[in-house]
C-alpha cells in the first residue's frame, strides 16, 4: 500500500489529473486512486494508448520515476457515454491538442455489416492517401480505358512490324473494363461499348463512359465519377506485369501428366 501511495503521489505531483494505464492495476490501487481523487483508466490496449498519446500530445512513460510535467498530455474533456439497448460504455476524450486526430465509431446489427463498413472506410482512406500523394484524377465509368484503347489502336496503325498485333491486343484488353461495367449494369456489353467508343471518337470527348446508373448522360464529369490517376496507373501496371509473367512460361504441366 505504501508503494501504491507513493506512485499516486508522483502522478499528482507532476500535475496530472487523469492516469491511463496499459497493463492495468489491481483493485487496491484502484481504491487508493479513488481515495486520492485521481481518476484512472486501466487495461487500455497498446494501439489505443498510442493513439491517445498522439491526440493529447502526451508521452507514454514506462516508469513513474520518468513522469514529469512536460510529458503530460492535454484534453479539454474526458467523459463516459452509454449507447444502445445493451448500455455499452465508451470513454470519449475531446478537445485534444492534436485536432487532426479523428475517431470513427462503427456500429451494425451484426459482425458482418461492421466488417464490411470497416473495409469500405479503409478503401475510402486509401483513395484520400492516393490523392495526397498525387492529386491528379481521371474520369471513371470506363471512359479512361476507352480513350486509352483508342489512343493505343491509333498508335498501332503507325507500326509496320508485327508488334502492332500486341498493341491491338493491349487495346482490346483495356476495353474489357467498360465492357464488364456495361454487362454488370444490365446493358448489352458489345453494343454499349461500341456506341460510347464511337461517340468518343466523333465528339473528341474522352470523358464519355458507361452510364451505369442509367441517368441518360454518359459524360462522367457531369456525373462526378472520378478515379485517382495513381490508382489507375497501378492497376494497369500490375495487370501488364501479370501478363508478362504468364507469357514467360513456355510450358505447362497438368497434374498427373506422364513424362
């Protein structure tokens, strides 16, 4: 008890009015904290306590002897809330020094819905990350693949050697993306692709793509359908590298094939 009392005294002498512990403490220490008017939170996970330190500007100290006033974090309000029919509880730390720190709280009727929401948010965060790295965008709906296919086909017409067939095959592969979009949207894939492709060439408008929502407009700029340029480049480069890897295989052996 004397040791716990000394620890609590060191915490209060540093100027702290809330203690957050990762590894936890027993009921006796919890009782002493209550007697000395020192709120404390025990059993906070490692990732969570690191995020709290980042948000409040504090430092995680492994020993009480290292606790000083300059290592304390600061927050305007710490409160506990209850929600749901099961009265689940959550500790909310607000008005932190690092205002850029944000906590997303997801709830759902079952685990599958929550996991799907987490994946969707992760995908959205990856898009924002790509925009921070490179803020250039291209229009979606298969418009950029169609315009690239048209450009590659036009370049293939200027190549007299046999390489033009590989370029035309690459252009056909690019068209598989808008064709899949048209098919998944319930349209006739070949007719829809041919119509949009002819309009792109005729109107010289590379923003025309597949109208998946059937809004009556094929201009992806008007429908606000965009993709990050860095993400689209990575998709095409990975697909090209995969095909090159497959083409390097000059022989295939089936299971059970006799030598």
